[in-house]
């Protein structure tokens, strides 16, 4: 279902299975209401990404925001969104202002299968924001899945919901560590956390400062500390996953 924002007349909230799934401002596509999407944008901007695969569509809020701010026609970026549920995209087109936009392509596709078809180093980043019953689909976060993501892009970002025990964060960190030399996270004590794997060096001090200055501040857990916290957590593997 779609709800109007009483405080922001042009704001629309997509609710799925009782969860706030996505939010867009029909008058301002650059507006990101959800804190974790703003944190993701901080990382993507710091890495100067222009070609991003988004696994998990919803209202395509982050992809639309990135496409809207990419104004250089000579070096137009590319935001490719994979959403498995055609009904969600139909709802986004009918009620959430999803339209054809330069630099943005939205398709009904399963994200891991789409990544598997991509050429090596053909993208700048892969952003995963997909959930089934408040959990990232297991087949998207196995060691084999992350190995393929790293083949395609030097940067991976995964949005995860967790509590203070951070078991999901550590599970993702373990899987990403087998594919990327630098793995770290942005988030709070509970709720949304962004787990990041990077093949190149990023200015983590700058990212930490920008995320801390967000209206919903995020704390950066650096690679060494995250590796220590996740030590002993085995990476998930395809053979451990029962999902099709």
C-alpha cells in the first residue's frame, strides 16, 4: 500500500508486509527520507561511482536520486535496478512517480542472476537493499555470491536490519571479507546498518564525518575493528542455503 506523508505533501511511503519499504518525494527525486539510503549515497559519492546495480527495487528511491543529480550529459551515469516482484514496480509506476529517466533503467529480474551475466569490472558498485521477512535473501549474501559481485564491481554495499547482537552484520562481513580486502560498516546500535566491501582505498575519515553529520547520525566501524568483531563467524555458502 502507499501512504501520503502528512508533513510533506509530495511525499509517498510504500508499505509492504507492515514494513516501511520505500519513500519518494514526487516533487524532489533527490530527497532521501530513509537514513540508510543517505548513508549509502555518502559512500557512493565518496567512491565517485557512476554505474551502479541496485538489487531490490521498491520505489527505486536511491537509484532515482542518483540519476537526478547526474547532470553531465557527456558522462551520464547508469543506474540499473533489479526487482523480482513486477507488482511492486507496477505500484511504483502508478502511485510513486516512477517514470522513464535518462540514466535509469528498471527491470524485473533476480539480482544475483543479473550480476552473473555481467562482464568483469563493468560496474562501479552493487547496492543490495532486498528483504524477505525483514531478512536479506540468503542467496544474495553467500561467499559465492559476493565473489561474483567483486568480479563485476570494486564496491559492494548491503543494507541489513539487525539488533545490538549484530549477527547479521557479522555474517555479511565474513562473506564480504572473502571477496574484498576492505570491509567496514555504517550504522547505529540497532536498526539499519550498511556493510561495505571495497577493493580500493576510500577516505573513511571523510565518510565517517559526513555520516556522523546526517540528521540520523551513523557510526563507522573501521575494517580492523569489524574484522575483530566478526572473527569466528563463518561465511555463508551456497550449500548452506535452502532458498531457490
